[in-house]
């Protein structure tokens, strides 16, 4: 059975060696854990309601294991035990300082440095609250045995991982604080991570939906109404009819823009080289002239675009002459 363990690793340890800092914070040294002893618990405290009591051995090899000692470093210091494991979500509300990384073995105890940075925690220590209690997770090995001095036990702690160090009135938080195996802590942490991941996914999905709504609104604004669509369709239909008079009934305008259709017709009438040299506006004007008349106008039009009178002094005059030619090219001879 998986339970979360957050009671003291050993008897109450008194805080000593307090050293105030210039900013008002307080640095203290504390014995935080004891090893080599047997602690008696009720069976229901350790998920064994079938047992009246359970004797648990704190094996020094586990308490002083390098990984267990390192797990003390940089963990939050709290004022009394928080109701749940300390995580980034809960840290701001419960942390009153932190443990340093100079965690050492002190005989049968673990000694830790603590920085108290909260005025309420400092006041509590100065008023006499001098005991610490470690919140942690561990596994229980239910293989019975006996300690080196012959004391019998029902289980032994393994895989100790510290969560926080609490400043308390008494070393043990009481029977409401359960002991169990470390899987509980891992499951709680996994559950919290899953919840945070689900929240992040939901926020991402909400953001993506909002972006999609914006894209749809923008696209709708760009789509013309039915009347405009009808007008565009009619305009393109008339353009295709005009183009086929020049290019032939086999001409397929599929996929071509209106300018491409006009350019194809002008190229047929005046030649590829002439059409290639024309800009969009020139193509449109040439197409109107070609579509309004018959094929014979192509030669005068080509001549007007290709040459300039020798006596034309300026480009403006040349342009005016070309316009006049285009205006009268369709008239019968002698009618000008």
C-alpha cells in the first residue's frame, strides 16, 4: 500500500549555533535525523491494520547513504509540517527558508545547516520552538530481523528521500502523520506532474483555438459576398469569350489569371516578343483594342508600338500619336 511519509527520522533534535545575518535572516545548525534506532508504530500508521504495532529499524546504511544525505540539500524549511509534499506549486505558501548543502554525518545523527528567511519562523525559534522534524518518503522492507544490539524489528527503512525540514514544537508530528513506502511520494509527484501537464495542454489547446478563430474571421473578411462573386464570374466569362475570338475555341483558361489570359491573346496577335516587353497596364490596353476590332488592326498597332516618328521631339508626343493611331485604326480607309 502506498502512503506518504512526513514524520521525524529520529528523536527531537535541538537547533543550535544560531548566527544572524545583516539582513535579519538567521543561520542555524540542527541535528535532523538519527540512525540505528528502532521506532514503534501502530499497525494502521504503516498501512498494516492487521498488526497491533510495528517495530521499524532505521538502518544506518540507508540513513547515511549518499543519495539520502544529498536529498537534504536545498530542501525547503517549513514552520510545522505542510499538508502535502512541497512542490513548485506549494513552495511559495509554505517555505520559510532552505537547507544548505553541507549535510554531514554527526555520530548517529545527520547534521544540516538551515537558513531561516521568514520573520515568523525566526520569531518562533527565538521564542523557544527549537525542534526539527523531517518530512520524507521511504520504502519499507518487511523482512523481519534484529539490530546489531539484538533488538528485534518487523521492517526496515530503505530509499529515504527528504521532502522538507519542519520547525516543530515536538519532534514527531503525531499519529496522523503516516509512514510508508516511497512509491507514495513518487505517485503524488507523478499525479501532480500529470495534472500540470494536462493544464498546460489545455492552455495550449485554448490558445490554438483562439488563433484558429482569428484566422477564420480574417478569411471570412476576405471572401466577397454573393453579388460580388456573381460579378466576378460574369467578368471572367466575358473575358474568356473575347480571348477565344483571338486564340480560338480550343483555348483553355483554367488556372490562368485575367492578366495571363489577356497576355496570351496579345502574344497571339502581336507576337511573343512584343507581349513580353509590355507591362500589365499596356497588356490590358492592347487587349481591349485587339478584342474590340479584328485581326487586321494588329499590324498598325504593332507599328505604333514598335516605331516612333522621326520628327517626334518628345516621348509625350509619341504617346499621343500612338493613341490617335489606335483610336482610328478600325475606321475604313478615307473615313478618318
